[in-house]
C-alpha cells in the first residue's frame, strides 16, 4: 500500500483494507472525541448517551463527573461483546493514526 508517496508494508493493514483505499475505508467508521473526567480520569466516547456513563460515580469529585474533550478516536471494529478495535490520536490525521495502530499491533 502507498500513502503520501511512501510504501507501507503491513499485512494486518492490507487484510483490514480488503482491497479498498484507506480513505474510503475510514469514511463510514464512527469518529469523535473522547471525554475524560478532569477529576478522576474516567474516559467515555462522546457519542454515548449520558445515562450510560453516569452509572459509574466520580471517585474524587463526589457524584458527578466533570468531562472535558481529550483526544480523537476512530472505532475500527465492533463485535457482539462491544468495541474490538479503537484508535486514539492527539495529532496527525485519521489515516496516519490507523497506519500507526496497525504497525504497532502484533
């Protein structure tokens, strides 16, 4: 696979792409921001319903969390048991983050 003129050799990335370009594969995936409690560090996805993440009380701030946006995420794969592959990234593009993710997984 080539990305920005560089040849990338990663078997898992090639399998995940299934012959589709990286940009086309990333378009339909769920993307957003991670929300992190500034008091206790509890992290949730911004697309979740508030009822789902208030089940866990804030350990340091009493009962309510104080969420701030922390980093971007892309959900690569969902399964019956929930999320099976997620990429978090602070900097760069989504494509670069996915390439880094597959290069680092063994």
